[in-house]
């Protein structure tokens, strides 16, 4: 059964009140909410490589009306996000229905996970002065000394326009009050955005939460390798706590207060 | 929770190139000797590493 019919059945059988998918507008797919009142519109429901955080829209809708039943098309990354949102009580799994669609096409895998998507091209200048988008976090750690890594990251962070695009697009960013808008932490109106606090605050909040969808890096107008930074943040988390965000409905190690862990203090002379 | 967060931030700072500038130690109010020892050792370690490059950078900008 194709997704149009599946979505229609969900709506008609009142399993969902709104179905979040995409529709075409001027050759580009944009997110659209299909409802029972406009069933004819469903003919336009489609998916492509264009990605938007539909789960984020679902979170906003659920905030307004917690009883609203929401359906949405979901790739692998959307499913991981939903798991994160369930564990943080932002969405109720009882009220969410998904229709699975293929992951973004890639030259490496027909139904590839987005991690396998064609690597972004890194220009010559960036290769020389910045951080390669496609570098692996451990490669960066092994191939550069502390001062080298420091100056590279400072170079990247200094490009920040403080557009908040990374936060706004992020499907697992849902706090009512955002520390990045706290006047005491981030000076309003100052550019570049409090290097490196702005980015490290975000990286810290991504720990145990980021599901590596890569939307932040796609959205960044300054080409900061955010995905790499958050990927490392979560490699630290999985290294220390053996936790992978979005893989199940297990709670993040940072959300459990008072549990016993085996961790040892780092020795001073290490 | 503190030890979890600190373990994470220590590794994140290492990735940023600021390794070894953050330390956590449990010291009771009855352990003055230990307090002195830890603070002295940490101070010496930091002095050896030199000033925080971040400070130099922000002063440059402002």
C-alpha cells in the first residue's frame, strides 16, 4: 500500500487527527499537515530528499493539545528522534502513528541510513584552515595536538552568525526556556556568539540526546561542522555510559539522578 | 550526576583542545590536608600548562 492510502486510512478511521508529511511547492517539498477536512489534498503527499523535523512540529502541536493524535512519515532518523522525545515525555507514543519511508537515497546504499549519505564536499581553504566535515572524531583527536584542535575549533566557532538555525531545526531541542537565550550566559546582540560557550552549551545539551540526523549542519549558513562536534559528544557518552540516544526508550544517563555508577574520578596527573 | 557530567565535560574539552584544565575531587571538610595537596598539585599542573588560550583569544577580540 502506498503512503497516500495509508495516510488516508489513518485519517478516515480516526486513528490520527492530523497527518504530517510533505507537499510540493515550487519544486521543493515543504512540510504540510493533512487533516480529515481536506482529504483531497492527500493526493499531493510525497517524500523526497528534502528533510524537515516533522517530529518538532508534532511536539509543538502536542504542547497545544496533548490529546491530539498525530501521524507522520518517518525515516530512520525520525524514528530515533521520536524515541528520544518519548523518553523525555515530550510526546506520548500512544498518540503517535508513523508510516515508515525509505531513508535518504545514497550512492553507498539504496535504502541507506543518512550516516551513509554522500559526504559533503570540503573546499580547499576549509581543508587547510578549518575542520573537514567528513573527518571522524577520533581521527581529529589522533592527528592533531591540543593547541591545533583548539585553534581549529575557535576558527569554526568564530564564523557563527548566531542565527540560532541549529537550535531551531533541531528535533530534540524542546526546552521552554533556552540557555542560549539567557542574558547572563550569552550576551544579547554580541557577535561572534560568545565563543566557545555558545557552541559548547549546545554540544553539552546534545549529549545523550543527539540522534545524528545532521539537520543542524545542513541548516548552518556558516558551515560549522556541528554534526562532527555532536557526534563526538555522543561518542563520549556511549564510551562512558554505553548509551546510544534514540535506539530504544531507555532514559539518558544525564536524566537519572541518584543512580549508582561505576565511574572513577580522573586522576590529577593524567 | 556530578561525576557523570564532569567525566563528559572533561572529554569534550579534550576534543576542543583544552585537555586537563578541569578536575573533580571529593574532599570532606575534615580533610584539610588533602585539600591543600590537591589544590597545590592542580595549581602546579596548570602553571606548567601555561595560561588558558581562551583568555588570550577573548582579549584579542575585545
